[in-house]
C-alpha cells in the first residue's frame, strides 16, 4: 500500500510540489540548517587523517592473510626496513668514509630509528674462549685516523660473506645502509616526521660530499606516497574548482552562475571530509580523489538545474514559477541520475576490500548529499537574486551549439546507416583492443617512472635484487627442530634454490648465523663460512647465546621462535607483478615440498608483498563482480523508471560501447587491468547513463504532448536536452582530465580514460540512442513505456511548457528544405 501511495504521489507530481514548497517557503530555515550541518562537518573534518598503512585487500578469513598474521605474531612485522644506497668508488678514502661513519650514527640517533647497519656499523661474531661464547661486536668501533687503518678495516669488512651483496657490493662500488624503524611509529603520522628527519640528514650528506644517495624501502615508499596523496588532494580540489568555474562562466555568462554552484561544491567537499572523519575512515589514494570528483558531479547537477531555470524563465518570464518548475520537472530525473552514479560507487561495498568498501560508502553517501545540496540551494540562492537578464539566457540560442544539434538531428534522421556503420567498426576495433588487455598489479605500481622515488627504488633493486619483503616460514613441528643439522642443511638447500631466481636478493636465515659461527670459530677466516659438519655442529653452535623467556635480544631472535621450532628465511624481492609472483610461487612450491616433505614440515610462502599482490588479484576479481552488479542495479533502476525492458536494453547499448572502447584503448596503450584502472568502468558507467535518463525522460514527455509521434518527439527531446548533455559532458571531460596531472599512474589513467569514456558516451547518447529509437520505434515504444510506474515530468503538461516546440518544428523544417 505504501509503495502504491508513493507511486501515486510521484505520478501526480504532488511530492515534488510539496518539496519545492518546503524549499522556498522555508528557505531561511533550510539555509541555517545546512549552515549548521556544514559547520559541524567542518569541525569533524579537522580530525580526518591520512592512511600510512598498506591497504588491506584480503578478507580476514583468507588463508594467505591468516598465514601472514601468524608469521607477524611469531617474528614481528617484515616491512619496517628503510634502505639508503650510495655508489661511490671514493667511499673508502679516509675523509669520505669518516663522513659516512658520522652519517650512520646521525641516523641511528634519530628518535624512531631502532637500528642501523652499514659498512661503518657492521657486526661480526668473535670467539671468546674464556667463557666459550661468541661476542657480537661492531667491526668499526671508532672512526679510523689514518688511511692505513681504514684499509685494514676494509679488508676485515670485505671478509664477511654474510654482508656481501647486502651491505656492500665489491664489483660496482656500492654500499647500502639498512635502517630498522620502530614498529610503534610506522602506522601513524609520526612516521612523516621520522622520514622527513632522515631525508634532511640525507640531503645534508649529499650537499657536503657532492654525492647522490638513493632512499627506498617499504616504510619509506608508503610515507612518500601518503604525502603525495595529501598534496594532490589540495591541488585537484583547486583545479576542479577552476575548471568548473571557467566552464560555468563560458556557458552562462554570469558570475552568479559561477559563485553559487561553487559555494555548493565547497560545502560538498566539507561534507565528504566530515563523513570520513565521522566514520573514522582515513584518506587513501582512493578516498583522496572524492573531493574533486564531487565538485565535478555537483557542478553537473547545477548545470541541469540552471539550464532548466533559464529555459523556464525564457518561456514565461516568472522567476518564482521557474524556480518551482526546475524542481518539479527535473527533480526525479536528477535524483535518478545521481542515484545511478551513487550505485556505481556503492557496488564497491560487496568487494569485502576495506579500502574499496570505505571508498564506496563515502562516495555513495556524498553523491546523494550533493544532490540534495544542489536541489535545495540552487532555488534558494536564486530566489534571493534578480531574474536572469537577456545576456544570461543568450546561451540557449547559441548558434554554434544549435548548429551542432542540427547536425545531430540531420544525422539521426538521414544518416542512420552511417551511424550504425561507424558504431559497428568501433565495436570491432574495441573487441580487438579488449583482447589485448592484461591483468596485473605491483606493490609499487602507480609511481611515475620519472619520479625520483621510482628511480631510487630501481637503483637499490639493481644493487641487491630487490627491496620488497618476501618471507618463507618453516615449522619443524618439533621443539629445537630448527637447530638440527638436517634442518639447517634443508634450509641451505632451499636458499640455494632461491638463488636461482633473479627476482630475489640474497637470503638471510639461521643458516647464515650458523655459517658465520663457524667462520668466527676459526678466527674469522672467510674460507670457513659454511655450515658446521656433524662433528663441529654441537660444539660450535654451543657458543651462540641462547634465546631466553625474557625476550632479551640475541642473534637468533630475529630468525627463530622461543622454542626453536619455527624459523624464517627472509629475502628481498624485486617490484614484480601478480603474474610473476604467481609464476614463482607455482614453480617454487614443488621444490619446497621436495626439500621439506609436507607430512613432516609446514612451509609457507608469505610476507607483506605476497599478501598485497594476492590482494590485488582478489580485488580485480571483485571489482569485475561489482561492475556487473552496478550494471544490474542501474538496469533495474531504469526499468523502474521506464517500465520497459526493451527501452532499458536500447538505452544501455550506447552506454556499454564507451566501456568497450575504453577497455580497448587500455589494450592498445598496454595499460593493464589493475585496481586503480578497473575503477574507471564503474565510475564512468554510473555517470554516462545520466544523459540517457535525461533524454529518455524528455522523450516520453514529448510523446504525450505530440500524441505519440515518435519522430517529432525524438527531435524535440534532442533539442531540449542536447544543451545540458553537451555542457555537462564538457564539464565532466575537463573535470576528469585534471587527474591526468597526478603523479600516480593509476590516477593519471583514470583522468584521461574516464574523460575518453564520457566523451564517447555523450556522442553515443546523442547519435546512437535516438537512432535506435527511430529504427525500432514500434518495438520499444510500448504501452508500458507510455504508461510508466511514475512520471519523471509532471503529468499535466501544459501548452506553455512547450513554447519552444513550435520553434523547434519550424527549425526542423528549415533543416530539410
């Protein structure tokens, strides 16, 4: 019963009459209420924070995430090491080496730094026969005073195989500094100050020594990316407002038509930031694009409302009546266009991906919020202003725009075969391009290759074969099982296997400790850097300090658990994609099982990189599902709107072609399907169908006025909606284009790909959609379409509502004379 009453109200358009009455009669109350809400949201927005954590892309019950969480519980976080690299053949000259020494200890003394390893702070095991223990001593106890002393130290440093190709590379004169950061500072804003302090020391060293240093590592990359997001958020908000302001002024030739829509979108930006704070969401690379995105969507709403306001005022010259009718006549249409856009974003909620769920929730809520703001504030603002002057509504008779509309109408009426031919060719080109698409993702995927962050990562990757953590956890299922010689030999065999993969750096494990122990036992002779044999093992390893129950630091703590049942092999991995990591895991797993039989050992390939890359593949799969869901929901909404499945099918065809062509463009440009680019399709789909809704809504109203004459109705609907379709598409095109200025590859791609999609979409809805209606007129213009569940425009259409119709008919006749 309630549904029938609502539909009855909508059908008679009583609901929108009540709404506009409330908006205008209570305009002071509404203005104060919106102001108070905005003040509250602004206060909340002050608490919104940036996210410095790796995005959680897997559900909590995923086996890969469960394994990784168990690993962290046993061994701690694996992504807390920052690297600084240098390539300098003069590093071991006395002055420069001592500067490197001072630099190492300057970094060590920074609050938030836990440990630093470099060629001036490098440890080795030394045998202490008096207590039959190994001492863990720094090789360089103080700065050398002479070059001869330094040369002697250099020989000792280079005689430590444990650190070869880790802290130094003799072949190319490069050295690395490994900085372990305190875990309690990595997931909050304190990391920004920590990284900035380290970078300040780096810059000082570079300037004082005229050398170049290269900084990278997972915590460093995450911090720099978060700060870039923060900077781009402000930049894109400003650029979006500039683009929208220029477009609004060029369209309407009125500062009022610029200022008040800008006030509305500023309020929407405050609301979106306040929403994130209220929901305790942090700013991520995705939620960071929402403020400028809502500016673009909000301005699109304002264009439709202002354009209708000017049309109404030109028709009868009554300002109040014009303001009333923009809500009554296009209220449902704008509601549904915003709803379809919101649905495109809300579909992300089903992904179970924390970052995407947050993005979908905030986006869908605030798209509907900006709809309400536009619907309320445009009538309120312009009710206080003088009526538009002749120059302000002159755009309705813009000769260039009229000429474009004439070309569209002529093409739709006389050149439909050509339109279908171009569409068919485009579809074939699109299908070929789609076949070239690839799906991949990298942990460091969206950084521009010209960015210093990317160049530094590649430099360090070349020195040590990778800087991204990859872990192998081994459970021997027996107490003290790790330290058995048979287990150590198995680990050594596995490390030899890992060495055959060029994507991996040198492994580090308890085996390296055992080898270093044998070298130390034989007085540091590098020839003895090997596993002890069965006769040596118990005696030599007895010199190692034991792990204790008080968590006191020993050399073994980083590699084994307290019971010596579990251990880890740590390697650094190159910035490879999801396909490569899948290939490596599938190739490596049988070799692991051969060395460690699964019935006796539990071995897992894990680490933050593995989790992230699996999460990327998982997210792409779920995004495809969310895109399909968005398509279904949007189709359902349009079915409710038009109550004709045939009309829904016809209206979706022109809006799926842009999606296909965009995917094809990605294929031809070798832009892979990944989380940042798959978003494009859901965003563009929700926005592009707006034009179809506006056109079909007007078309159905024209059908009633023109006594179901389809051809006349199509032409008149094009005449009235073409202006808003073109204006809004121009705004959207240039609005999304600003994202191509981003330093993130995915955001850049979103900028020009969504712009391309929307450009194709407006052409499709102006050329293909009317052509299809004319071609299949009897098949799709059914009784259910003529008598819908509820009306988009008011039922009691009066002659004065269509004062343009006679002029439109006359103009149509002129075209074909």
